[in-house]
C-alpha cells in the first residue's frame, strides 16, 4: 500500500450523513461516498492516486500500439 493512504473510522451514520474519525478529528461526509457495506464501526483505508493526464494516456496507448505493429504496407 502506498504512503499516500490514511485509515478512517466510521464513527456514526445519520440518515444521509456519515461522521468519520481521522486520528482524533471528526469529519462529516455524505453517506454516498462510503462503500456500500460500510457501517458504524467499520475501518476504511483512503488512498489517493493521481490520475494520468490525457496527454500521458494518449502517449501510453501510442507506445503500446506501436509495439505490436510491425509497420510497412497493408495488404488487403
């Protein structure tokens, strides 16, 4: 697991609001951001992963496609 993660404790759920403990701090979040099976007393691990930007994703796809394409003329 990455160092960019933190443990959260589901302290309380009231209607559409969940209260999470991060260390000793209490945070209110919408219930909908929790995993479906999360209940009061559940421990969660929150990890943050930076999504690749569009240019990097395009370059990665281009490199993958050129590895399997020998080039040359196309015969129909």
